[in-house]
C-alpha cells in the first residue's frame, strides 16, 4: 500500500499527531508533532520514510511543542499558514497545494479557534486533518463571540467543500471515537446541526451545561 497514514497519541491534553507518507517515494510529513516528536520520527524511520515537512495546523503551544526537536532529528522544514507566529520555513496560503511524493495535500485556511488555523485535506485519499476546529461531536473553543462567528463561517466552508465520505482526524481525542466523517458530523454534531448563527453562538456559551447533560467528555 503506497499511502502511509498514522494517527499518533502524543500525551498532553489527549493530543494527536499524524504521519503521512508515500511508501514508494519514501517521503513523509509530520503533522503537529506536539509532545512526542521522537516517537513520530521513529514511526517514519521504521518505514524507511524521510521526513520532508513538519506541518502545523495552528500555532497553539500544544501543537507546535515538538517542532524544534522534530527539526533537529530530521532536518525537515516547518510549514504553517503564512501569517503564523511560528514564522515557518514554508509559508502556506489558503487553497495552496503541496505534493508529498504522489500524495496531494491541500490547505484550507479555517480561522476561528486560531487566526492561523489550517485544515489539511487529502482529496485523493478522502482524508482531512481538522486540527482544533472540528472534533468528533464538538468544535474548537473560541475566545469570544467574534471569533465564534468566524469559526461558524469556517465550519460552513468545510461542510460545503468536503464530501460527506471524507474522514476527519482531529487534533485531540475529545470525542466518542478518535475519528469520524464529514457526513456523520453533519448529521450528529450539535454545533453543525445549529440552524442559525444565533443558535450556534448560544450553544457555544451553554456548552459546559449541555455537555454535562449529555454525559460528554
């Protein structure tokens, strides 16, 4: 199988990192190495893959924590959104594409949870790494109503542009399962079921009570 894809548990606040690779071209990328960059690099080496890129979905400390160590171990370049405070070696723009061997990565700028947030979409493999904007059964936290409105727009974009059979792989293990699909989230995620922006904002404000009532983590 040419396509390499691994979801890696890295500790912290139930953080996930990801390894993406092309087994034939023997190249790979690490996504958000966070608290276990050495473990992620070892998974690449075990499969004879050379890590070419370290990609951040966004610049929150728990996601960029492992950048420096991953760079030291691999010599790979850090890639992030062009306005990221990470000051990446490779600046990514909305809808920009990157080839990893034969694997196409497309980057969608999806602010709200963080101004520099990216979703990494692999259209050929029907995979989306959604970072901290879309989790299984919930969405990313926001600082205030203004950021929540921006997040609402970003989520609407994901629902418009990503097919229902796209698997989603979030930045934390916060849901009932470690992954989902756009279709499942569209039909079950309470935030995506909100019919209007005001309903979305109200749910965000009342989320702690709602979560407790449903027995969610």
